[in-house]
């Protein structure tokens, strides 16, 4: 079972649609000017990641735009950044809502040499790379929660959404969507007890372009290190950043709920769960830690 969503090959018309919209979108709102490509790229040490950035003030979804670009042969490391997403989404079709001009919302195109079975390792790679960049920038300690959350002191501040395309049973491209609560101070009441931001955790405002550039540097560094192992070497790196091991959890798989103890991460990126009568590896689901 593969967690990545497989999509049809986007057309050149889709590419043209996104590029013509840009920051001239009719949905453009008043307020601070969107961060430019030059602002985001200035000081990036990475040779490929973040060297090309498409910036939008308002867009429906950075992942949608990135998939259109990837389908028209945009190079690996290309980024789509937006200050606001009108239809931003997380896993399982959930809406991802974030205040404009306070956070980081972007998608990165990858062209990994991977089998479809190994694609589930890529959210772990992204989580480790983003966690390292956040720690370097802020000094905060970041934990990983399977399958795609980043946490500080038990509260979520970032999420990852993986989408991509198969062509003749090979991975053609993958788009990694990343949403990070950076400077947002107030959350909806339904999320207030579960969500946080880097500013709330650190007690001061974060320089968003600096953090973005550090994430690009980190993603390229880990990509260079992990690609030769087909990303399998990310498993122990991710495992050192989680508090899930040997914890009692429940996992909701679209209404089917299992409860068990986490034993580890499989070589393909699945969650190894010890059930009363068997051990099972899962590749998708909504996890709740029960013994916290």
C-alpha cells in the first residue's frame, strides 16, 4: 500500500494557467507584499533546492501548481511558495489553514530514483530535514510523529503532504508540500490545544526567509546523503527524533481503528504495530498516542 497519491500527467495548459496567474491573480488581497523569489533565495547555499522559486500571494494550493510544473519537466528542487492558500490541504483531505504573511507554505519538486514501494520514506526524509533546519534556526527541540507531523512539546507546528505521479511503474516525480506555523499567535479554538507555532514556542518572531533558506540547505544536504541508500538510511535518523517507540497508540484508517504498541518503522517507511494477536505494518492512518 503506497501513501503517495498518484495523479494523471498534467498538461502544458495547466502549466500556462499557473504561470499566467502569478501575483496578478484576481484574488490578490491588500496587505504586505508577498516575499519575492529574490528574498527567499538570497543566501541559499544549496546548488539545486530553492534555486528556482515561484511565489504567489494567493493560490489554491502550492501542491497543485507544483504538480503542473513537474508534469512540464520543472527541475528537481523547484519550489512553489504562497502566502495564502485558498484550498490548502493536509493528509486525508483535511484543510490546512494558516494566516497569510505569518507562516511558510511551499511545495518542493523531487525526481527520486525510487520504486513505488519506497516512496513512503520521503515524508520521513522531509521531516528530518525540516526538523534539523528548525533546530539550527531557533534552538528548539523538534520531534517527529508518524506519518507526517512535526511537534514541539507535544503540539503540532508543521505538516507534510506527499503527492506524485507514476509512469510505467516508476516514480516520475514527487511533490512534497510543507506547511509550517512560524509566526502565527492565535489558532481556532478547535486547534488551540493541539497546535503551536515557532514564535509561540520560542517567545519571539522568526525571520521567515532565513528559516526558508535553511530548510532548502537542509533538504539538499539530506537528499545528497540519503539518495544513495534509496532513502532507507532515513529510518534511524527519523527514529531518533520520535517519542512514539514502545508507546500505546490508536490508528484510524478511514473508520477502521486499531490499537497497539509501536515497535518501529519498516524499511519502506511503514509503522510497525504490535497488536494482541499479531504484528502489522501500516502505511497510512491518523495516529493518537494513548499513554501520554
